[in-house]
């Protein structure tokens, strides 16, 4: 006789409304993770829902020690870094950038139309922080999708959903699932029991988790760490749109100073020194200026 397998649902333990703030140069973002209300959610450092209009943007700025995930919902963004890499993201496109030991780059709207999307910062373990930078860029046509039933549409940005796996490689084990539901539709997203995670609501309303937590748009819903292996969702509106994001906690000290995230204060000092002197991953950074920095007449 086979043993009965019991599924355990995750619940919602905290709900944080994203608050509007300015970032970069004239860029409006709605921040939840990384704000005072939810400083970190290991392995996640920040989540912004950005709504950027030219001439706003994020001119030349450095990163070290983590990955940035940019997922466009509407509009277009240009990207350029100090090593010659250039990118153009449109609606539904993904860029998974591992800054690791050093990236200096710019992110600017490509047109006068609003640029709307999500940017997630994923921490790296100490063993990966000084690795070589890496890019993974996927146009919307290469983002894998699954439709378990009519009215349930899922894009698998990273990880797996309903047996469909994303080709995106994540140094820190991470899942990122984009879900749209029609009213009254249900779905269950499998999540490894040891992963920490959250749901970010983009539009509409639904009942989330085993406790049927009711939530509307622009909230970050923290998932319980009760060894649960899935999160159930039932839509209560016809335009329900949310993302499920979860990852394996790193469990190491986090010391952050602006764009640098390391394990000790000494490593932060070293990051600033390396950036200013153009060494240890920042070779060529001093004096570099992106060609898109002044596209709309703004300067850092």
C-alpha cells in the first residue's frame, strides 16, 4: 500500500503596500522589499514596480554582489554597460543580470511612452559575489508559457510551474512565475518547502494562500515558512494579475551600501575603492559614460 502524500498550503503572514518614491533621475518606483516595512526577505533584497516616463531613468551607476532581474510589462527600456553590452527590452521581455564582482550601467526609457515593469534584486552567496558578470536576455517569444485550463495563463520566468520549466539559470535558486486569472479561476503553484517567498499583486483581486487572504493590487504578500509546498490562489476579479517569487535563503550576513551588497563592512569599503580606482572587476569604469545617459537631457 502506498503512503498518502499530504500537501501543505502556504499562508500569508504579512501584507505590505508598495509606497511611491523617487529613484535614479526623476524615476518613480513603488518599493516594497527594500523599504522600511520589509527590509529584506532572504534571498531577496529589493522589489520595485517602476513606472518611468522620459526624461526620467537610471543613468550610469554601479552594482556589486547581487543580481538584478528586469521584467517589462509595458513600454521599452534601453540598457548599456561599461563592457560594451547593450540591450533593448520591450513588453514581456526579461533581463536577468548577474552583476557579481562589478557592473557599471545605465537603464533609460527608449521612447516618450511610459515604461512599466518589475525589478527584483536577488542576493548572491559569498562564493558567487566575486564571480564574472553574466547576462541572460529573453524576448517575450522565448518566455515559456503554460495554460493549465481556460482562463489560467502562466509565464514561467524562472523555475517551474505545472511541469513547465524555464531555461533561465539562477545562481541563487529562484522561481519567478507570472500569473493571470479570469474571475473565479483557481491555480496552485508548487513551491519547495525550504524556499522563502512572496506574491506581488499587479492588478485585480484574489484570495491567496490556505487562509484565503484577500488582496488587491500593489501589495507584497509574504508567504509563511511552515514547510508548505504550494500556494493556492482563487481570483475574485476578471483581470487578476500577480507574480509568485520564491528562492532558497542564503543565510549569510547582509551589508548593503547603496548599489553594493556584500557580507562585511570591510568588503563594502573594498567595493568603493575598487570602483573608484577601476580594479577587481571595475577595470575601465573610471571615466566611462554611457551613450544613452543623456538621451533625454538628464545627467546623473
